[in-house]
C-alpha cells in the first residue's frame, strides 16, 4: 500500500472529520473507499465497452435481403 499526500482546505477537512466520526470511520478510510469506488466503476465501464465491441464484431448484421432506400425510410 502506498502513502499519498493531499492538500485540502481546512474547512473541508474539518467537515469531513465530523462526517468520519459520525460514521465511526477515518478520513483515510473514506478516501481509500472513494478511490476504490472510482477504480471499480472505471473497470466496469471498460468491461461493458469491451463486451459491446465484441458483440458488434461478432454480429452478422443480416437485414434479410431487404433493401432500404431514402423514400421508404422517410415515407416520401
């Protein structure tokens, strides 16, 4: 585990300390949880994107021989 240094406004830190105390946790634990959540969401988005790209590559895209034209699509 790595240590990092953050710069936070005094007012903000005091408010966060109060929230941490109310939740019976620490500011450090709150920051770790936030970072883990950000990383997990990004991983989930990347996984979903890869699944969608795989589906697009593997899809046949067969229109059943139907030919579309502009007039038919726009009821002209």
